[in-house]
C-alpha cells in the first residue's frame, strides 16, 4: 500500500457534510443551478470565508512536519527540513498536510470538484499539449482528490500573500494580488457556467492568448521572449546535454539533486526500475505503447525534486531511440493524498492512477506518456516526461505588476480546472457578481499567512534546538 501521512482528525476538523447537495441533472438549466448555488449562501455566508483562527485542538506544527515525513526516504529528510526552513514561503510549499488539516475546519458550501490539493502559485505553469501548443495550467497534482473547491482557492490565495512578503512587496500589493486572483476565478467561472459542455471540455487557457491580454507592454514583451526561449530549451532534447555525461548515454551525478543507487554505476539500471517501467508501459494506450517501444532504456537515477516532494522516491529514466533521439521520463512516488482524511479515500487502487486521473480531469491536455505503476515495498508511482515545454515562472523575482498579472492567470486556470469536474453554474451562483467573496478570501489569506509565519518560526526553533535534523544546501 502507498504510505499515507494521516493524523488523528481533531473534532474541529470533522466536516459535517462534503457531498454535493444535488446530483448532476441534465434536465436542469444553468439558471436553475445558479439559483441553487445562490441559495447555499444561507447555510454558508460568503463573508464567513474571511475567518481564520487556530482552534484549541490544532496539531503542533512540528508534529505535522514529522508526520508528513513518515514513509519517506530517511536519508533525505534532513534535506527536506532544510529546504522548508529557508523561509515562510518554502515552509508553505512543504506543508500541504498542515493546511489540509486547517482547511477541513473552515466554512464550505459542500460543492466538490477535482481539487489539486496543493494548489499554490508555484504549481501553475506553461505546459505543452500533444498538438505542441502551450497552455497555462496547474501541473503538480500529487495531492489531487475530489474535495471542496474552496480548499484549492484558499491555498492558492494565501500563497500570493506569502510570496509577496517573501519578495519584499507591500501588504497592499499582497491584498491586490489575492483580489485579482479571486476576481479572475469568480468572473471566469461565470463564463464557464454559460458554455456548452463540450465547448468547456475542449477549452484551454492558451499561453499566447494570456500574453495578448496583458496590458503592460513591458510584461507582454518579456512573456513573448520567455515563451520562445522555453519552446527551444524545455524539452527532452533541450535538457539532454545538462542531464547527461559527454558520451550522452548516461545520466551524470549532481549531488544532492541527482545520483545513482548505491552499488550501481551509471548505465547499470536497477532491476526494480526495469520492473516498474514494464508495469508502467501497460497503463499506456496501445498507440503510445508502440511509440515508447521505439526507445531503449539507457540509464536511471534518483532525482530529488522541489520542497514538498523531497523524501519521496523519485527518479529519472533516460531512453534513446536508434538515431540517438532522447526521451527522459520522471517516475514520481504517489502517496495517499493529504486531503484523504478529510475528503474521503481515493476510488483508485493505485495512488499513481489517482494522480493520472486528476491530471486528465484538471488539465485540458495531458502528457501522452502519463501513466502509473506499482514498485517494491508497495510504493505507487506516476510517470510523465521530465520536461515537455514545461515553463516554470520565477515567481521569487516578481515585482508588484508581474505578481498581480500572474495572480489573474492562476485564478483563470484554477476556475477552468474546477469547472471541468464540478458544477460551474452552482459555484458561480454562490460567488455572485459582487466582490463579497473576494474580500473575504483576502482577509483569510492575510490571517493564514500570519499563521504560516508562526508555524515556520516553530520549525526554525525546533531545528536550532536539535529536535529536528536539517541540512541547509549551499547557495548556487
């Protein structure tokens, strides 16, 4: 079984009812659904979302950090803690479990969508479709699960306050970023509520469309330049020289981020990796299996990624076609979602399959090599290309104008993901046309950013006192 990080649910965190109040009924009109959504304001006022006060039975922050570490690779835990403690922002990125515990006790309408589960701003980026168009969508969906739509939006909104503070921006800019994000979500959800089902399913937030809508000429020119650069470099062929030795047939070690298994030299593929690869292949569509079969495995290595994923078993696999064309796949461990204890268990037997299903629901287009497998010790994995024109924006460099534009884009994208799996008319009816909900989430986000700083300080103190081991990496 996949390892889970589940804590005992405090009484204040046991939702009364997270089921959708009414089933999807084809005979109902968007207007009827909107009216039903509006009626939900009686049981869950929009202003109630402004509230954040830690309950008396809230688990200790360090306890949740250590709970989230259970089942991970022990040798990598000090590195995980070291990355989390660098700043309140990196702490937030690594504390999806803590916020899941907190969100479970916040007001909710009861409407469920396919949630990302860890929808902070860094997880939104440019992605390539199979038709080689670039769309803007949420990318890392390790925690995806059906859950209240408010949970995703609150995690995203709070991340903008935390990121703005990390960048040295003012509190007024932070609030403006949240308001822009939530307003974009609300207004676009209203648009999606009016679309025909198939039109909505085929719709994507295209990067070029977003760029064209940017009013600031300087930001627009920079985005065009970055998109062109990413098209050239952010592919298997683009990263191939950086990842491999001069010979090109093996992955080069780059500690602590990339290294081979103990006792295995470069090019000596671990038998477990080959076994997992064969199981993964069976989850692909027949046409994609045939395509994959044109490549041979040349090497595999462990790859330490991000902040929240540090300590999970992740690896990169280098494959080559006969003419030397590279394909680089990422095998990433999939554990039980942090939302599971509060939103219900996944219907899928394999946690990797859960992640793949979440990608296909939340993204308008997904990687053709997206699949899953089970490895040794009951670990579950999902697989995708390491990079396929994945454009990650350097949010840590954003000044006020760029942060606000990015907030609008993220709100737009999240609305589309939720509309694909939920009932956009009911959500839109609840949100309404006024900014009541927007202001409420701005207040929540500031309060939760304050809480996050307190929790970060607790971890910092625990590391200083020797209660939690941490390794701080040298700045590059």
